[in-house]
């Protein structure tokens, strides 16, 4: 059954795509995992367990689903992926600042105990 014939009371399957980018080694980000339904849920759970930010964009995920695993994204998607990378950088930076603030607060509490 395809999406056009699906009953209206059935929620569409979630989709997820995982990207990896190592600036020193890769020319562009690569698709390292993708899937629908249970596979998508597993990808999202793995991201959450590893504190990997999740960026939601239905149009972009549909375009990325068409790519083969372990292939670099095409130049046509560079701008969209740059927006994702900027979001991830911002999230990493804010999480890093929050972690540093927690570390300093814990250090002050320890120091005040002596």
C-alpha cells in the first residue's frame, strides 16, 4: 500500500537520515544511515542516547532518503546541509556552555564545603 491509498486514520511512517562529516577527511557530509518506521525510530533513539542534535525538515529528509548510504551529498544540497550544520554547531556550543556552567557551579559548591 503506498501513501496515496493509506487510510486517513493511519499516521505516516517517520523517516530519518543520519549524516556524518569529518572536515579533515570528507569533501562533503555523507549519508550513514536512513530509514522509515522502526529504523527511523532507532536512528532517532541512537541520536538521543549520544546527545546528537536532531534537525527536523520533511523536505530535506525526503531528498536525503533518495541518496545511497555512504555517498556524499550532492552540491545541490550544500546550502540546506550548511543550515543543518549551523544548527548543530549552535546546539553543540550552547550545550558546551551549559556543561561548563554546571561544572563551575559544582566546583564552587565543592570549594564552599571546605
